[in-house]
């Protein structure tokens, strides 16, 4: 999956931005931004959601 590789590289390079919605979601789930970044680097995606789900 090329998108996953691109996301991982952006995290490694710290060249990404959190949108307001993402910022609120990680706070609602009591996750830090470091935890989110580490998840992108170390985990695989189990499920993907589309906007209409």
C-alpha cells in the first residue's frame, strides 16, 4: 500500500498536521500525539472507514 508508506514517511519526517477533528478525537480517546505517531509507525491498519460509514 503506497499510501501507508507515504504516511509513515511523513511521520518520520514530522511533516504532517493534525486537523481540528483529529485533535479532538485523540483527546476524547485520551491518546497523546506521540502515541498516535508511534501507532502509524509500528502498527498495521486493521480497518479503514469511508466518510459515509
